């Protein structure tokens, strides 16, 4: 199939699936902002780094195993593909149960680390205690949908996520307003949504659908597959864990230098940014299975074409997102709250972070591409550049210009990281590189 058509075929359901993932947090934030108040938005913003930390394990397992699966299918090795998929499922469930158990033992200490103050502490504890129960299901879903997409069944992955999202949206107003559960109601709706998605994925594998048909013996982790999965997924893991740490650092700095309302304002901005970036993220998620499969089949011309088409299509959508955030920041904030102080603080933060969307397409495609073709070292270097740079910029910026220096860190880090991605890609695509014109 032509690369452009193939990207579109995989990107559309991937974008919808990402839309669903983002909607979990977005819908919860809108409902608690309207039903509980601006401080409740801050509580959800404080828990978000923890959720990213847990998601990092799901992506470590899912993305790493997906690379093994797509390359094994391209090379005609179905047994190895099944082993990688089964290993990933077992690891994801095990890690999810461990995280939920450990986190539930120390909720107070956990909230303190996340930056919970007197104003936000009780709300944050109420939300995180329920969210932790959802993490085993969440981790399984992340890993399993990556595997399903890797074998070309992006529509199935999309359908499972959409079902969970619709349940979450339906239950949010019932639990928050009807039962009066507040932030705990939002977390409970998320939990049930994840359980619904898990049930649909289990049915998919139980019925033997798709190219990778799991058997009970495939669930036993294979040492060689575990090693390759964790090695390849390590760059994404480092990127997401370090990003989680950076978000935690940002929240703590905003509380100290700006106050709890700054945390709530950035929570709205970040969720808006993620939502507007979804089409580009969906396109970028279509790249790894295409690049990995063709790399395994030694079709380097198609690998090169897939990279440039993915970056170009992502750029188009990101310019649209940039325009919306830059031109209509007040309207975006009023979706979450009518609090005038929150909107006044948030508008400049929204516009500064809109700049991040301009360089996002290049940076996001780079690490994902090198993961897909089994080059974890390069993916790790690129993945770790952004959070390290962001942390440095925050620590310097907060002393120079206050809270605005904290929220401007991501756009600056993304710009520098994108330059590094371009340098890596040009080196790989030259005649002497592994994807150069001399390759077939």
C-alpha cells in the first residue's frame, strides 16, 4: 500500500484512541471544575505526574513489545510475535498490581511528594486513592492496545478505548453531581471506564482475532523477549518518567512561587495542549509499525518516506492547534471554569505553551522512529533531552521571571530537542547511514 494511504489508515483510529485517552482526564477536569471548583482542577493537576509515571511503565512494555511484534511479523516469525505479546501482557498486569498496592499504603506521603498543600491536600488524597485502583487496568490497556496496533488492528484498539471513554463520560455527571462524590466520583468513573476497555481487549484475544493469536503458554515471560522489550522501550520510559518528574517539579515550583491557582491554570493549559496535539500524536503513532515492518523487510525507501510524510502531516495539524491556543485562550479556559482569577492567570500561560506545538512534530517522531527500528540508544538520547532541558530552564527561569519562567520551559526544551532529532535523521538518511540511499 502507498505510504501516505497506509499512514492515514493507521493514524485515524490511533488519533481516535488517543482522543479517548486524553478525554479521560479532560472530561474529569471539566466536570470537577464546574462541580467542585478551581481547587479541584489543581488536585487533578497534582496527580497527573503520578499518572504519567505509571503510564511510562505501560509504554515501556507496550512500545518495546510492539517493536518486537511488528519486526517479527515483517520477518515472518509468528512464534516470536506471540511470545512478545504474551510477555508484555503478563508484565503490564504485574507492574500495575505492584504500583497500586504500594501507592495505596502511603497516600499521605505520596500527595506530599506531588506538592499537595493545605488547600489541595484533602482533594488530592480523595482523587488519588481511587485512581490507584484503576492503574492495573490502565497499564494492561496501554500495553495491549500498543500490541494490537502493531499487528495492524488499529481500529480494534480504537473501539476498545472509545467504549471505556463513553462509559466514563456517562458516569462522571452521575457520580459527581448525582451522588455528590466530587473528585472521587471522577476517579470512580475513570476506573469503570478502564475496566470496560480491559474486558473488550480480553474478549479480542480470547476469540483468537488478529494476526497474533495468544495462547496460555505465551503468557509465560520469555527472558530474551523481556530483555529486548525493555531495551527498546527504555527510551520512551525514560522520556515519560523524566517528564513525570518535570511535571512534579513544575507543580511544586508553581505552588511555591505562584500559589495553588497557578497549578490549576497550568492544569487547564496542559490538558488543552494535549487535546489539540492529538491528531499529530495519532499520525506519529502510525509511524512505528510502518517503519518497523518495512525495516524488518529491508525496504529502506519506504522507511524514509514514512518518516518525512509523518513529520509533514503532524506539522499541518500542529499549526491549527497553535492558532486555536494563541487566538482563543479565554474561550478554552471558560470550558473548565468561569473563575476570573483563574482565566486572568491562565491566558499568558496558554499563549506561551502554544509555541510548543510548532516544534512538537519533529521531536515526537524522532524517538518513536528509532524505537521502531530497534535503535534504543539513539531513541534514549533524544527522549531524555527534552525533560532534562526543561528542568534546567525551569530552575533558572523561576528565579529570573517567576512562574512564567516555569511554564515557558517546555517550548524552549522542545525547540532544542527538535534540532537534535533533525541532526540524527539527516545522519541516518545519508548514503553512509543505515537508511541511506544506498540501502534497498
